[in-house]
């Protein structure tokens, strides 16, 4: 009997201790949650903090500005040559070389240097003639000779001597003129284009101001600038060789060099 009473007491003590431990843990968890959500934290979470609103949509105006300058050419470019036809390729080339050397000699005597001369094209190809074969009745092609063509290029700053150079070449063996051009040398083109960029940007800005003025907007910044400086091409003059012999003077005209810029301006209310 005493043993049963002792066992019952022990069980009761154990249950009491287990309940006490469980209650303590629950109470501690409640305190921990209260600490995590203190009044100060709650105030920070629910109060309205000052901030700047960014919509992510910028107002812009896209404008193209242009600047152009007329420049006097400083380079003369001429392509001329000799065409010959003979029974054999060797004969055609020999005749061609003789006539071309005569033309080159006259040009050098006029002041054209080796550095201003260069070979542009040299071609030798057969000349065909068609005839009817009496046995078969079919038309066949037969080589009857060879044609040699040699084209030289002249690039010089002697613009005022353009007619003289062409006439000398033709009078001394050349029988074709393929190309005549008054152009601006690459270094000058580069220099002029660089000087035009600022003017083109200012032109774009002026256009933008005109466009946004009725809208009560103002320029507040720049989003991007793209420079297009490819606005130049020489003006060629193509003529046949026979039109230059005894020709009138040839005059060059100014060449336009342009620069375009695409500017995207940021705008805002006035």
C-alpha cells in the first residue's frame, strides 16, 4: 500500500513539473513575439516616410541638327588609258605600252610626278568574230585578235591644269578618259567635319527649343547624341576622250561637306 502511495506521489510530481515547463516555454514565446513587434517598430512600419516618386517615364524630344560648309576642292583625280587591238596578245600589249608611255612622258614633262600616277586596271582579252560553218550551218565564234586595255589614275593638286593634263594625254597616245573628279582630300574633309559637329549640335538645340516652346516645356538635359559625318561625296565629271582634245578650260566648283547629329533632349514643364 505504501509503495502505491509513493508511486502516485512521484507521478504527480512529474506531471506538475512537465506542466510548469510547458507553461514557461509558452510564456517565453509570447514575450519574444512582443519584443519582435515593439511599439517603436510598429510605428516605423506604419508611419509614412517621405520619398521621391519616379514614374520611370522621361519626357524627351528627338531632333536632327545639320551643319554644312562649302569647301573648295584641293585634289584633281583623272582616269585615262589606252586601248589597242592586234592579231596577238603580245602585239596588242606592245602597242598599248608604247602609246601609254608616250602619254606618261608628256604628263611628266608637264609636272606630273611618279607619286601622282598609278595603274588602275590592266586587261587583255580575246576579240571574237562569229561566222556560219558551211558544213554544219551553225554559227561559231573564232578568235580574230586581242584587245589590251591599260588605265592609269592621276591624283594631283594641279586643279587649274585639268584641261591641259587631259589634252596632253590624248594628244600623246591616250584614247580613253574614264573619270574626272574635283574632290577634297581626306585630311581636309576630316578637319572640316570636326569643325561642323558643334554647329550641328547647336542647330539641333535651337530646333528643339522651337518645337517645345508652344508645349510649355524646357530642355533639362540630354539623353543621347549620335553623330553622322558621312555627308560628303565628290562630284565626278564623266566624258569621252574625243571631247577633251582642244577642249575649253575646265573649272572646279565648291564641294558641300555636311554633318548631321541626332540629339535626344530631356524636357520638363516650365
